[in-house]
């Protein structure tokens, strides 16, 4: 792992993600790119047919926005606690927005803070983390609260009987001393799969990765995200690993995403891998 990307809206919660990214960067001698995309006020026409003109005062306001953003970004990157890690503050002023700039930038891992989304916001828009997960080209680690020393050992890996998961996956960092050895399958009331067939699939999934000793849990729940989160809370997991297909458009609107629901509502860090 060479590059860890940390997107930020410059809110204090960024420190939750940045501290985790720094912990990983120390371990893997990686560079942290701290990225902020400046958003400007959109000029509004006086009437529909009128051209939009950026007035002098708007140019001045935009310059002030950039100056303050750069100042805050540098302060985050120059935290003395991170002095031994290369952190590159990157301010983008292309007006394309944080999500576009994050998902179009090369990285081995994206680490981001999120407060999640709920209610109408979740149903209509979702959080920035959800949208980035949907379009990201690499694994995304979502951090919801401060983590003193990110060294996950009690890891819950949620799986589905999906053959696309059998393709090789390269995890961005070491999953504890013993790797991933706890697999969870959530069985909902409408799930008609044969339990023994699920167990056989998980056995194959584990053995294909050289995992010979592991725990397999099949847990009933009303929904898959609820089952994953409740189990992770019960065992005091320090990381949840889930997979996503990254569906967008109508397919996402109809089927939703287990990974996005989990990252919105879980309290512990969530690593999202693309299936």
C-alpha cells in the first residue's frame, strides 16, 4: 500500500479518519493525501434568459473561501502528532465536488470519516460516504468515531452466497495477527437458501484463501444490515468487512445496498470491498 486518500470537508470529524490513515501509513510506509474540494457559491441569474456573470465581489469571496480552506487543510496536515508521516494536503478548485475528485484519483485505500445518514436524507440522498463507496475504484474504510490505535483483531466479515465474491480480493492492510477468521451470514425470513449449502459455500470461500481455522455464524434477522450490525455489537467487533457491487442508477434505487446501510448505522469502522 503506497497511497492512502483521506477526503475531508474540513470538519473536526476528519481527525477520526486521519488518525486511522496515519496509523496505517506508519505501518506500511505509505503517503497520506489529505484532499479537500472547494465548493463555490453558484451565481444566479436575475431572470431565466439572463447570462450568469461572476461579479467582482463573488471573485473576492471565492478567494477568501480558498484561503480559509487552505489554512484549515494545512493545520490538519501539520498536526505534530503526525510529524513522522508524509501527509500531502491537496486543495482542488476545479468545482467538480468532493465525490468526483475522490473517485477519480488513484489510491490504494480511501479512509473517510462519516456521521452516516438516516431518515429522509438516507432515502433520498444518502451520505457522501455512501456515494463514494458506490463509485470508488479501491477499498473504502469508513470511520465513525475516534480510534486510538487502529489494529483490528476482532473482525466480522459478512458474506453472501455470491460467486462474484470468489474472485481474488487484495485487502489493503493486514486483518489482525490471524487474518480474517470470523464469517457471518445473515438469514432473513424470505431467505430460502439451504443452510448446509450456505455452510459449504463459506467453507469453499475460506479454503480458497488458505483459511483453515475459522468461525462461521449464521444469524437470523429481519434485514441483512440489521443482522450484521447487531452481531458486530454483540461480539464487540472492532471492524466490519462487507462487499459491494457498487450498483448505481435504477438498480441501486430498487435493490439498495447492504454495505451502504451498514456504514450508515454501524458504530465501529467498516471496510467496504468491491465484489
